[in-house]
C-alpha cells in the first residue's frame, strides 16, 4: 500500500524547490566531471537547467506518444510507471550524460516488466516502426545495456503507485456513499484526462496518488458545475477535523496550479537544444556510436 | 578416499580406488602393484628411506596416515612384552608411571628417537620380569577364550531361535491347510446346509489365529536393551522453573494517513459491490471475488489521502 511504500519514503518530496535543487546538482555534477576529465571544454557547450527542462518535456511527450501507439494496447498504469521512471531517473542524472531517447525506451521496457504487462523484447522493438529489423535490434541491445543502470538509479525502488486505481476507488465510494451526486461516471473522462496531464508534471513526485486522484475528481466535478464539498466533510469524516480539511484544500490548490504551469515546449527551442545535446554526446560520451547512427537514421523524426 | 597417492606410481591411486596401500616397518606406503614390482626386481629397499625390507613385512594399511599404522604395529609388539595389568601394581600412581613408561618407549620407537637405548631398556625389562610376563600371557589367553565362548553361545542361541520360528510358521501353515481341507470334505459329505458349515469353519479359523497370537506373546521381556530392568523408577532431577513475563498479544497499529477503510467482509453489506464489475464464473474458479478488487481500490483511494498533521 502507499502508506508504507518506498514511493512515500524516498520519492515524495516537500516542494518544487527541492526538485529543482536536485536537478541542478545533477547538472553540476556532470559538468564538473567533464571539466575534470581533462578534455578541452567550454562552459557554454553544456546545457543549462532551462534547456534541459525543455528537452526533458519534449522526450517525455514522445514517451507518452510511444506508449499510446504501442501494440498491444498498454494499460494506463504501465504508461504512468514508465513516465515516473523517466522522471525519477533524470532527477539525479543529467540529460547530457545519458541520452534521453535510449532511457525513454528502457523506461517503457522496464515498466512493462514490472507491471506484468507481458511483451517479448522482439515485440517491444517491433513497435519502433520507423526502423528496419537491424535498427530495431541495435535499439534492443542498447535497451538491455541501460536497463541495469536505470534500475540502479531508481535505487531499486520499482513499485510505482499511480493515481488511476485511487480514482477508481473514489468513484466506487462516491457511488456507494454519496447519493447527492447523481452520475459519478460522467466525471470519469475528464478526471482521466486530468491524471494523464498530471503525469507529465512533477505532481507525482510531490503528492500521494490518492490526493492527486481526489483533486482530479473535484476538478472535473467543479467543471461540470456539481458541488462535492459535503463529500469531504460528511463521508470522509472531516467535519470536525478542520485542520486536515484545510490542508487538503491547500494540497489540491497546489496541484491545480502546478498543472496550469505545464506547457508543451516550442519546436524551434527544442531543435536548438537538441543540436547542443547531440554535440555534447558526440564529444564526450564513449559509446554513442550506435546512438549517432540511429539518430542519423531518424534525424527527421527525432 | 586417499589424499596422498602411492609415492612411486603416483597416478594409480586416484584412478583405481580399489587398489590397497601397504605399509612396511619404516612407515612408508606403497600400493600393492608397486610392492610386487619392487620384489620382482629382487631389491628390497624402501623408496623413501632405503631400509632393507622383506615382503612379509608389508601389511595392508588400515589407517589413512601410514605413521599411525606404523605406531600400531610397534605398539602391538611392545605390549606383548609390557603386559602387566592394573591389579599387578600396589597403587594407582605406580600403574600410571608404568603406563607412561610404555608410552615413552612406543613414541621413541615410532619416531626413531634413541632406538638403540630403547631396545636395550626393553630387553632388560624382559629379562627381569619374565615370569610375570608369562603369567599375564596365560591370563590374557584365558580371557580371550572366555569371550569367544560367550560369543559362540550367543550365536548358537540366535540360530536356535531362528529355527524355532521357522518351525512354528510351518506348523501354522499346515494347520491352516488342514482346516481348509476339512471344510471342503465336510461340504462334500455332510447334509448340513452350506452356510452353516461356512460359519463353523470361520469360527474355527479365528480360534486358530487367536491361539497363534497368544503363543507369540509368551516371550516377555524383562529388561530394556540398555540394561535397565523394566519397572524400575528412574530418579531425575526436577527441572528448574524459570519465571518470565508472560507474552500478551498487542495488535499492531498501522497509520494509513487517510479515512478508515471498510472491512472486506462488510463491502457487500454496505453496497460497494453493486458498483464493481461482477466476477465471472471463470474468475471465481481461481478464488477471485469482486470484493477483492473493490477492497483494493478503496484502500488505494484512502491511503495517504489526508496530509500528515504538523
């Protein structure tokens, strides 16, 4: 359960500043490593925090599209887990050190395994439709190479609690105990959308999944013009517990504001950052040969 | 099996575990085939220490370490001479001194320390105590004979018992056969209806069996195999009672940081199950019930819902 999970203990942080600091530190660590390695470098060659963020969002969106286009159909929890792995990995590592394209595929692959969504490796790389068979094989090799690294950087905490099941649970509870709301099913679609958009932000690293689900449902209810205040006070027994109630509203407000701040990065910005990234990888990383050939292959796509 | 090989042909010992090692008086090992080879060539010297050997001096090794074998041989020879017993001495101290003397002699001879002097000591002792040695020898032989007689008696007893049980079985078989035959005869001859005859026959058969059972139980045992006679009360020390604090069960408390979740069994009554997809027969066969999925969803929904206070 969530209350004694590793997600609660190690991967739920206080506020966004902590996360920013972690990412900044990862960036600095990589810079120092490269400067210390003795190769001739210029500081402007490195990506800064904003550029990394742009690229990160871009590749995250690509991961989501890859999972949505996956055949056979990937369950939502697998998608959510993959995105969470991607996010956690780049919390402690820099995009300059490990190319996001490979990590993205490795996250999806690992997430299928962990969530018991049985896909063979050949079937998995078969979903990389832009490539021929040998390209797919090379991609598979890379995935297998990076898999252990990914697991290690996740600190071996592989179980991710997604907000989808809490949402189902809340809907069941609403139907059973809250007759004031006539048709909770109508809330499902917009709550689902809310959760998918939430997975593309840092919300998963800051709040418990049940709170995210609650926010999703409250949001869709208020959008539909229905009021759900009494649910919190009556059914969840918070009538007398003012402090908890106010804290919950606070959390929900924070989640909503985080959601609003997210936006998809602009394509020209993305391309500029990508050029920089490729140069860094070409110069500093040793085993990028495969990546470079792949990138050349798909220069048009990625 | 053997951690050292034959010192001459090294390989043969590992490849052929059935090959035996022989030890000679100087304490070195040679496998059987090497012994034969050594004496075919007519030379009779040990490979490692060059002591002149005779073929008869080789004995089959009983112990893994050849030095142990050597010591056993020497001990046998020494004890043939030094064969005094505990009642030959007036005090325990003297007996112990005597034993220590013997050990020293054996040790010296085994490790080739002062062999000459030791041999002289032995000869001197032999000369002085010749009659005592003879007397003890005689006693020893007598004891051995008695032991052998006992063994023989036991064996004979066992044999007899075996024969007796065999005979018993034979008799029983015969009795049964006679019974059956009598039944068949009666069925042929008599005018009594068959069912009554069969009943009579069964009675007789059970009677026979009871007799056999009783006979078997005649042999009563009076002592346990360890020698303690039956029926003797054995006094044991009472077990000390250790008083400790009694364990009392305290159920664990889990903080789920959320509203309380209804129990799995209550879900149906409370109406939750109406809103969950019902379980198909093929799901129920594996033990799945819709309550399980419902309970899990509710648990996940409520876990961590309330932000921690403070």
